[in-house]
C-alpha cells in the first residue's frame, strides 16, 4: 500500500501546504499544536476538502483538484481514529465493533471477522461491556477494532494517547506497536510527543507552520536532524551558531571551542547542536574545561548546567543530563564524540 499527498488549503491567515509519501510503514506527523497535523488527516479522510492538489492511496485517486475528483469519506477506505475515540455510549463492545461491518450481509463472515478482531485487540470477554465500563486503554482498543474490522487500506491515528496518563500511555504504546505490525499497511500517526514518535514510527515527517520541513527514517532524523528547526523539534537542548573551519571541524563562537565532526561538513553550515545526553566526561574527543553553574535533580537523573571556560558571558548555559549514579569528577572537563556533534544547515 502506498500513499501520496501533495495539497494546499488556506484557513484564514494560515496556509496548509503539505507534501509527503509513505508505503507499508508507520509515518509520524510530528509537530506542535496548531501546525496543521490534524487538518492534514481530515483532508486525507475526506472530512475537509483541500483547495488544490492531489491525494492518491494505493493507486486510487482520492482527491485531484485539476481532474475534479473528490471521493466521499465512505469510498476512501481509510480508517480514522479520533482523539475522543467516538464510541457509541448506548452500544456495547460487540455492537460498536460491528458498526465497522455494516456493509457485510453474511452473518457467518461477520461473526468470523468479529472473533478475529476481538482476539487481535485482546477484547475477548468484554463483548457485552459498554464504553463507560471500560478503561481508557480498552476504549481505545474498541475504537481501533471498529476501524480494523473493515480492512482499511490506510489507518490514521490522531494523538491516540493524549487522553491517557503517563503510566498507561507507555504500556499502551507497546500494545499499539504490536497491533500496527499485525495491520501491515500504511499508517499515519499525528503526535506532538517525540518519544512517542520514536517508539512507534518507522519514519517521521516534521510539520511546522503548515509545512513538512523534512521526512526521514526515525533513527536517522534523531542522529542527524540537519536543520535548527528539526533539532529543536527532536528535543536538542544545546543549539547555537557555528562556522565551518575545516572539512571535519567547526568553530562555535558563543562557546569559544572548536569541535571535530564524524562526517564531512557541507557548505551552508549555520549552527551546531549537542543533545543533553551526548556530553561525556570520559571521552578525549572535543574535550574542554568547564565550570558548573547549577544542578537540577530529577527522579532518575540529574541535569547539570555548565559553561565552557572561554564561553561568551551573554550566551546561555549548556545542559548535560546524567544518570544519578554518575557524577562529574574533578578536574571538570567535558568531551563530545565526533558522531554526536550535529551540524545544522540552512
């Protein structure tokens, strides 16, 4: 299954202009609230109509402004899991799921399909329960079962864990990962949580201000975000201007240090990023004396704020995250492995 999306839609002063492709993968649309992620899903589902462009799913054109094609939602074979789950409160689990099989007239096929989806979503024994009798995680699985029972060609999840507490969220993410593997087709997941995207998505498209900034394999994106915006959106804490001084060397004026990189630097370098977990007191690479300013204690790690000895007094402190069983030792020097220096361009 493949999905091609290239459309534009104006909403007052906001312009949604998105372009991406995916196939048989879980693609995460990662971005802040109001960046256009949910509206993108609504346009793909046919709930909203783009002003212009094209949407093609597995060779079938869902929308084409030039050819005046705009299939109604019920003909797009797209499953859409809303944030609220949208279960019918007066129906039990069995009845809610069977709503996804309303077009199937053969009762034997209905029962066989229902049994299979109940097993897949681990809902056996809950068939007669109504939504208010279920936990948040069980409600989510019922909503997913109602979608999957109709065998959609595309599954779209809009912030599927936003209504759950952190402990339940982590457990259900593991369950969701297995369900998505069993689904085996294209999946789009909207999220503002980079950890959630990292756990569940094979690829990530970063969405900001109505545009897709970049689309990369998840691990490749976090290892090399390439731009300041992508570094910020993937959680990089230490970002500042930098200058290329050699094929594998850059200078950071605000920090007063030269850093060696693992990959050759391209033209157009504008900044450098160092993730807060990337500093290392043991490495000999990119090692400089530092002065510690403050320690912030968290449940499972400590955050150290520090400054290089030659750092510009007007520049902000750097952040270093360390497990609680590891503390900086004197003399205070911090290094960075070359592969952990993130050159940022454009």
